[in-house]
C-alpha cells in the first residue's frame, strides 16, 4: 500500500492530468498582451557548425508502414560512427524549423506542438560522429547549425551518471538531451501548459524513434535520468530551463536485435 504522502502525490498527479478542466477564468500572459518570450534560445558560443541538408544522399527506408512496424526501443549499439548528415537528419526530423508564422509569432517545425510554442531546446553529447570532436553541443534550429559547447572528460562515466547508471547508453553514437523552457508554453497556456508540454515532448521523441529506424539507427527514450547532472552538463538553471527527456541513438545490427529480444537477459550482462 502506498503511504499517505505517496497517495497525495498520486492524487496531485491525476489533478495535473485534468488541468485543462479547472474552469479558472484567468487570462494568460498572452491574453494580457505581455511580451512574448523568444522563439529559440540564443547561441551560447561563437563556435557554430552548419549542417548538410541534402537528405537525398541518405538510404532512407521509404516504406512508411515498414518503418512503423519495425520500430522498437534499441539499447544495444554497434559503436559504428554516424555521419554528420545522419546527425543533421535526426535534428531536422525532431526539431527542424520549416517556416516562421506571423511577425516572429511562432516557428512551424517537423513536429506538432500545442500553440506552436516549441518550448524545447536540443543538446547532445557527440561520441561517435564523423568530423565532430567528442563533447557537448547545442542545436540552433533557426539556422540548422550546431554549436560546440565544451569537451567532456571521462565521457562514459559522465553519460552513465547522467542516466542513472544506464550504462548501455554509453555505447550510443550520440545522446540527445531535450530541455524545456516552460515559459514559452506558460505564456500562452498558463497553468495547463505543463500537461501540453508532456504531450509535446512525446511527439519529438516519437519522431526520433521513426527517423532513427528509417536510416538503420536505433534509439530508446530515457525518462530515468538524473536531472541535476543533465542540467549541469549543459549549464541549464534548473528553473527557467531544465532537462525533460533523453534519447541515445546508435547504429544497430541484426545480431543486436537478437540480443535485445530478451531485454532482461541483456540487463544482466550490461555490467560485464
Ligand atoms: C517516456 C519514456 C521513458 C522511457 N524511459 C526509459 C528508461 O529510462 N530506460 C529504458 O531502458 N527504457 C525506457 N523507455 C523505453 C520503454 O521501456 C519502451 O518504450 C517500452 O518497454 C516498450 O518497448 P518498445 O519501445 O520496444 O515498443 C522509456 C519510454 C518512454 C516513452
């Protein structure tokens, strides 16, 4: 039986899920005509790298149903390097900006998002990417560039600690960490923004699954991460911006797929 404290938290969680239904008639900051927050975060450094955008060169599986049917969570990776074009494809399909609506009112992207607020930023640790120094990076969706933030010492230990010791993720080629800037959504949706935010991040992650699968890579959503370690990695303040979901991506093989079929057997071997 859950304790009274946990029962109260469960009730609170259920109320949160119903939070579009409170009937509070209070105007949001948008309705009050308060200034809109920036659509994207400014660049953090002067080290931008532009990304290739010609995806015709990628062997993308064009059979949509096949990709959907193939999709699983992949936790075993071959450690083969991925290319900059593959990285670019993953960033484009999850957060790429297709156009800007109105006078800088909203970005329209490759994923749907409540009110087109697009309240996420994408950071990543590059581990095995052709032409990229190992380290921490930030995606700049307006220009489809990435920026190098910093090198990382003891990379495997850092990744593992940030993901509650899920060591299998250290074999990925790239580990994406999505942050949320809640006010981008709160400005429009006030107290029920948070429910929308959780729906929105699901769309981003689902595109990561589908896009990875379509080019022979694999991912697995990670909700069990150490938020404070992740936030510190990318200098997020933990209040106005914090980590919301993680997604390691690596190349996969038929042999790996066989190993993954027995997930629990695989977990027993991950320390070996
Ligand atoms: C929001 C979310 C968080 C998840 N967190 C983890 C995680 O921390 N570790 C993990 O191994 N799998 C995680 N998963 C993967 C699920 O375990 C997986 O999707 C589920 O077992 C179904 O398997 P399938 O994706 O292969 O269909 C997560 C999935 C989602 C959607």
